[in-house]
């Protein structure tokens, strides 16, 4: 079964040579499926050992990565797999840690598509050059395919991963001399998503005893600072722009009714962590980008959001009496 599949794969791709003029002409010659000896396809498609095929795409491993559980996959296949299968626990880190862009292959823990154990993967340079030597033609073909097929992937609805840091900084300040003899906590709560272009707004819900417990931030920094006596749990709901939705069981309807448009994250204020300076949690979350979203729908949704935002602002300052729209 395997040799047939391989031949079919290789021939299929050779029938659609990508028009990439920057590639060496000798690759194009291979793709033309003609040769001097008359014994065509078999001669053009190298026989690839089963061990050198990617278990996901069933083609010659391209930019192979090696998982901690000992399996090999294409870098692209692993990244795609990891971002769609990822479970997102929150990791507590130092509040001063620089939010770094993460690598979807080496930084993401995902269940291995082969053995289902939690694993990460590293580029396997040795394997990569060994494969290049062993299958020069198939290697070139894969190189060519991967450079030409990237733009077409953008047409389908896609899953993207974003990192969100949520946490607080903290400073203990002495109580004013004639106030109650208790120290005060000067805290700064923040939500830092690795991408802000897809975020509509962030709603911050404080303890109901605060005078203004519901704060809406429409642009970064999504943060607030307060002075208080004790800690409590803050809920920050991250609302995505029209056309995007959270891939999460916990996602809720956005205020404007978009399904899975809002993701509530909870953070309990930390006054003790890292020597009392606070801490933050790092979570990796999945977002679905629905490219099918019509332009008109998007504009309508934007107008509707703007209207609701205005109504909310009016409600907040008492200029507007909410009417039951039902
Ligand atoms: Zn693959
Ligand atoms: Zn594995």
C-alpha cells in the first residue's frame, strides 16, 4: 500500500508545478515528467522508505522535527497539529519576564499525533541533511511545494494560537498617618495578549464593592491600577473582533451576541509572589479566524458594536435609560 501512495503523492504534486520563477530550472525539468530514457515516473519519484515519511502528510519529511517521545514529523505538520490539539494550562511566571514570541513547535506542549503522550518537538537538523542527501529530488520538490503552498492556506478558516499574560504588579504602601493602621496594597492588574489586532475590547470585572466594578478597555494597555486592603479574584473577559472566535469550552457569547466571541479569564490578585512584587500567568489560547466572513457582515457588526458601546457608556454615566429590546 505504501509504495503506491508515495508514487501517487509525488506524481500528483509534479502535475501541478508551482509557478515560482525563482526556483532553479532543473527542478522544473524534473516536474515536466519527461526524460531521455523513456522510463518516466518511477525514475522521477525516488522510492521513499516508510520511516522517512511524515505520519501526518504521508510525504517525505520536510524540515523534520523530533518529538521528546521519539517521533518525527514535518515542522509544519507538527505546528499545525500542536496548535489545534493544545490544552492550555496557565503557567505562573515572574511579572518582569519579557513576553517573548513563542515557537509553535518547540514551545508548545501537545499530545503526540503518533503515541498521544504530551510532548514538544525540536528541529532535527541531522535528519534534515541526511534526507536531503538520500532523496535529492523529493527534497527539492517538497521545498518547492512548501514555498508555493503557503499563501493558499490563508483562504481557509484557520486556527491561530495567541499567548495571553494576565497578572498583577504589587507594592505595599504604608497607610496614611491618620488613617486606619493597615498597610495598603497598590496593585496594577493587566492583560497582555501577544496580538492586539484581533481584540475588540477587554472587560475587567472587579469585586462588586468597588465603586466602578466593570471597566471596559477598548485599546491596550488593558490594565487598571487601584489601592486596596485585600486580594480578590478579577475576571477579565477578552472579546475578539468580528470574524474571530475562541476555540475553548469556556468561551462565551460576546456582548454583541457573537458566539464564542468572549473568553473570561480569572486572576486572583497576588500580593506575595516573587518577593511581593506580584506575578502573572501565561496561557496559550486558540483563536479561529473565519475567513469566510463577509465584508458587509463585518462592517455591520462593527457598527453594531460601536452603537452598543455608546449605549453602555451612556448607561454608565446615567444619560441613558436602558430599554428592554426584547
Ligand atoms: Zn508532514
Ligand atoms: Zn510520540
